[in-house]
């Protein structure tokens, strides 16, 4: 009788232990799940508001920049992005044109023209540095008479 009771008690304890563990792991999963959701929700609410403030504070311009290839693209965009206040710079190899988004309290369009010209590339307003041009890889030595800021339909003459 006594023995049976003890055995029963032991079994019950085991059962309690198992269910405690189960509850604990469910709780952990639930907490993790909630945390993940919270992070997601946080990101969702943060991202649009940053974009909105970007739209309000940033000025978008596009202007012609000469160049040949993907390496030119890297150099031109690096030069533009190197200007303090520039948020985004994308050069289009077909259109020979750059789209720049910048904070006009920190810089202006001409500073971006000059930075690109210093890297060796002609812009609509500033002739590229001859010194930097000489140091460009051969494939990047673009034609100085090349059309720029095109619609993208007419490609620069192939030579
Ligand atoms: Cu190039």
C-alpha cells in the first residue's frame, strides 16, 4: 500500500516535471516569437518614416557624366558618394547620366560635379581632371566628345 502510493507519487512527479518542461519550452518559444514580431513591427514602422524624412530633406538631381563601362560606374558613383551629404548616386552607362540624392544643407550640385570631375570624368558643367583621366584603366578612357545625358535610346557611338 505504502509502496504503491510512493510509486504513484513518483509517477506523478515525473508527469509534473515533463509538463513543466513542456510549458517552459512553449513559453520560451512564445517569448521568442513575440520578440521577433516586435522587431519586425519596429522595422516596419521605422522604415517608412525614415524614407519620408529623406524625401523631405533630400534634393534629387540628374546630370550628364561621360563614361564607358561598369568600372567607370564604380569610380563615378564613388566620387559622388564621397561628397558629404550625398545619400545616393546612380550612374547610367547607357544614358551617360547620374541621378544623385543629396542633403542640400550639407552640399550643393556643383560640389558633386567637381568631385566627379576630380575622379577623371567629364560632367555637363565641369571638365574631368586630365591627370585622373590618364590614370584610368584603358577601357575607361572615354571619348571626350561623347554625348551625355541621353534618353537611353541612342547609344554613344562605338569606336
Ligand atoms: Cu570604365
